[in-house]
C-alpha cells in the first residue's frame, strides 16, 4: 500500500473516531477553591461565557495580573485576594468580597466592561412600563425623581428632545416610545451595553457575579448570591457558580453585622486557587 493511501486511511480512522465519540470535547470550565476563615467554597468559572471577567478573576487570584497597590499606588503582581475580607453580607441576599480597603470603596486601580447577554436573559421581552401598574419593579423606581432619571431623561436624550417645546410637539411619539420600551432598552439608555457573546446566566442562588457601581465598572469585587435575584439580571456579569460549599456561603451570610452590613468579626478570604484535581 502506498504511503499516500496509508495517510488517507489514517485520517479517515481519526475522523471516524472523533465522530463516534461526539467530536472533540470542549475544555472544561476551571474550578477554583475560595478558602475562607469559615470554610471552603468551590466555584466553577464560566470561561466561555465571560472570558474577560474570568481571566481577570484568575489573574488577580493567582497573582499574574498587574494591579495598583491600594497603599502605595505602585503597580504590583501578587495574589490580590489573599487576606481580604467579606466586607458586606446581607442575610437572604448575598455576600460580597474583593475590596482591598475592606469597605466597598477599593479596587485594583482599573475597571473593565460587563459581559452580559441581555437577550438570553429575556430582558428584551419584558416591558419597562405597564400602562396600569407603572414602571417594571426591576427598575427599582420609588420616586418621581427616579422615574425622571431612569426612564424619561435617558429616553428624551435618545430622542434628541432638549426643550419643553419639543416635548409638547412630540408627546404622541414619547408615549409610543414609553409603551414599546423594554427593560433591555431602558438599561441601555442608562449606559449598559450587551453582547450576544456575553454571559447568559441569571443571578440565581449560588451564582458568582461581579459587583460594580454602574455600567462597565468591574474591578475586583464580587458577590455570591444567597437567593435568586432576578432584579439584578442585566446589571452584573454572572461568571461562575458554587458547586461545593454552599453551606459555607450560607454561614457567612448569617454572621452578625453592623449597621453598614459589615461582619462584626472579620470573615477572611485566605486564598483563591485553582482546584488541585484539575
């Protein structure tokens, strides 16, 4: 048998074997262990769905990503999370960590964009306004000022309305815009941006998500949900989930806190490292 024929036969055998096994397997999601002073929490990271967020988290955890030292301002590379605390815990809601100042005001000295798929979360199907009931509860509008800042102001800006005269002349158009406005569009008017390649995961119990101060302000702070938080969908990148140690998460969420929701006794993050079995 000629060499070329043998090569073709071998290629066919390899392709057939791949087809029989269902094709090449995707790389498994990385699993990391968050060692805390109250026990270990094992999390699976959604590498494919939120690659930038996961890369940032891993880089800070392992000390391979440069960040600004909160005390000196100098750029350093070292395990960022080691020794930090869970600075905010709310029973029945979530636990939050990753702040080098320990009060929610600190970060790594940079920020990066959200990775969220609003369409997969169904936000394009939910109306921002209900003619009878008013704004959707996810918008957290409690006062007229909130309605102005969250709904009307951004909508007027998008429509190019800059005067009372224009407002009066285009009232029908405004009403049509309000009636058709979806949550996805309302959030986009507020500055959020979405991608079909972003994370499609809802912020349910056990979710690992980025904490932020608004659109595209991610840094180092993260939180783990103690319950489903549908109202946070579209506002925070969900980049992982707890696969072991949810009892530890619940224990941290139940500790005594002060008026600022900070644990009275520090709950420390000892380290965050890749699972040794991977």
